[in-house]
C-alpha cells in the first residue's frame, strides 16, 4: 500500500472485528482506498455496513472462525467487542498481529500534520466542520470522522495533502496515542466512568492529551473548562459562543428560519456575516473553533465563509429529518445530559411557539446509572418525554438500572417508558392527533443506540400531517 503516512506500508490484507463502528469503518475505508483487501465482522447489518459492502468490502454477521480470512496480515478490533469473541480469540491464539483501532490511527498519523479534536461532546461536529472547511476551500486533508458528513455521505476521505483531521476519542484513553499539531478540547464532563472510575481520572486523561501536542503546536479549548488552566501547549487559546473574555468568539448572532448569521472574532481579525445553515446555538460555538483552525492555516476568509455556508451538517447531529410549517422533526446522537441540554435548548430557542416532544433512548446501563439525575433534570426541559428501554451496546444488564429510574426522577408529568412497537403506536394514535394546528410541533429522537432506525418510519407518519 502506498501511503504518505508510513508504518503500515506493504500491507495486502486487513481484517476488522467490529467493522460497522463509525471509527472502525473510517479506517477500513482508508485501507480500502489504498488498494488493501479489507473485510470484517459486525454484530448486525446497518446502513453503514451495507455501504461498506457496496464499496467492495466483504462483511459477515456471524462470529464464526470459518468465515474469517486466514491470510490477514493485520487484525483491527474495537474495545467494544467482548474479550471472549471467538474470532478475536482465534487471531490472538494463532500469532496474528492484533491491534486496537487507536493503534492504527497512531500509525497512520505518525508522520503527518495532525488536527485532533477531542471532548466529551461537540467533537464530531467540529471535526467534520474542520475537515469540510479544509476540503471545500481547496486546502485539502485526510479525514477520519466520528460521524457521516452530509456533504460527502462519508466518514472518511483521502487527499494527497499530508494533513489529517482526526476525531480524538477519549473512550479507552485512545486519544493519548495521537500526536496533534493542532488540538481542540471541547468539554471534559464526566463520562465513560466504566473506564475511568472517577471524573478526576478522566480530566487527567485530557490533561495528558494536551501534553501530547507537538512542540510549537496549538491548543484551542473551550473557555471556562474546569481545570482548563492545567491544559498545556506551546500556543494556547480559548473559544466561546459569545463570551468576550475568550480569545475567539461569535458576536452579533442573528437567528433566521433555523439558520444563524454571526461575526467571528479572532485574535488578528473579524470575519463578518458568517452564515451557518445548521440548528442549535451550540453549533455556532462549534463553528467558532473550526473557523479558528482554518484561519490559523492561512485559508482566505471568503473561502472560509463560503465553506461554512454550504456545510450541510453531520448525520444525527441536530439533523432535520423533516422541516415544514407544521412539524419540525430532528434526530440527534445526544447521549450525555449536556448534549441533551444543548439539543433541547437549541430546538426550543429556534422554534419558540412549538411544543417540544423528546423521544430518548438511554445508552449503556453504567452511564444511565451514573448520570440518572442529570438526564432527568435535562429531559424536564422538554414539554413531553418518551423514554425507550436502555440500549446496552457492549454491556450486560445491571440489576435495578433501567429507563424507569430516569423517568421517576423527572418532575414533568408528561412522560412514559415505551418499547419501540408501543412508541410507534403512540406516535400514530396519540402524538399526531394532538399536534397543534396553528403552531405545529417539534419532535426530537435522541440517543446513541439504534433509535435512528425509527426515524424513517416516524417520518412517514409525520408526512401525513
């Protein structure tokens, strides 16, 4: 394989265990684009695995060593795969080179100029915005994203430019293997406590990430981060939505029909009349960070403005599934209380007169247990809430931990826990007849599990309004 990155030259066959993961699939696409034979396993078919198959990558959905390639020179696995997974055990016991996704990203990026975006929320949007700004402006980059860029329908693209834009994942401390030239830290809220144990241990990991910034490199962090002053880099800047005490911020923000216009104040200049066609005030703040990166690379401000205006967002990040006078249907990946807060506040600010209903699927038993009070408090911001059962992902059930424990902590009287079948029945027979004919309504589906499989069926029902 010919690649400018080094460390993985001459590979002919790579196998992925958990290939359907958003981060795993980006690396699978990277190898496939370089002419390497790529195949993989995943638990269930998804739109993403079907796309991989359509591109020529073989994917199977049964944990079966009879189906795996015995000639694989490299086996990549995600930490979400159980240690006892039959295929993983086979490769380990038979002397294959078996590595985590983060190890491969380290190899890919070890000799490139790296822009690495980290944080417990906001990182996917900023990573995708940044990569889009570099691509759309003609600067060029290789992109490894944690979401699907709507403009390109992909979470990966390659370029001859030896620059990588990488979503730096804090899960399993993966981001500590990267060497950023430019780093962003969006937030350090408690999360992944099944891995870190305490909020303090997680904060220490982010401090370690900042120390990995190369000498002469730049760190851009959200203004007001707890322990933010302990973060280190040769050049250190803060960004904010509109706090003038930050180094980088937006001002003169105007809302219009689900879009925003604003000015971006950078240290050296002001970029006026930036237009962002994406909902949620938090995305204006995300745009400030992405624009600051593009500006630091010397990209012309008119090219930056044009790229921001034609940025169509990230799938499942304040994504408008349906938007008309009667109904606004938004789908979002939000799975942490602070992400939900930004999502609900963003929707209620943009569509003040519309009743806001949230359909939320909690993700992980451990996260639900650890953050139940936070989830309840934030979901109370909505006018009406339906919770789905917890999506377990990599976890086994935990006794006494369920969606009811969140619902019971909520003060809002308009709430329920329903399974998927009951939810669809509720949407058709209770929600739709109750939509206000004059003001309409906002409906939000949120969560990191498989709630997105309901967006198309719900959209079909809403179209009849």
